[in-house]
């Protein structure tokens, strides 16, 4: 996950990224969020957490808008997503302490 966050922050500063590169990266982000949703799901319930699924739906619905945004807007969106991913990763690590293996 930290690689994805690093890539996100690098992409947010990359003023030369075109819409195609941005779309590919957003697709990668969606796959990572799906994996995170699976990890965050309770062991006895195989459904993903609803808030993460809603976020994925919003991002999927806005892929074109996000990818075509001006550099400043795209950078702000990407930085917020990086913050969210860090928070989800900390939550996952915290919950892992309480998981019985």
C-alpha cells in the first residue's frame, strides 16, 4: 500500500501526466481499494465495508472527470486519496492486532 501512496504523491506532482496515464493509475487505485475493502471486511462476513464500496463507486463514476481535471485539481484529489489510503492502512494495521490467527 505504501508503494501506491508514494506513486500517488509522485503523480500529484507530475505536471506532465496525460489523461491516459491518470486513468490507468486511477484503475490501479480502484483495484487497491477493492483489496483494502476485502481486508477490512469482518472475518465472519465476506461483504466489503459499505463506505469503501461507495467511495469506489464515486471514483469509478468520476474517472474521466478526475483524469481530465486541471493539474491543480487533480493534484488536490490525489493528495486526498493518498491521505485516505494511509488512514485505511493504519486502521487495517490496528485491526490486525485484534485478529486471532
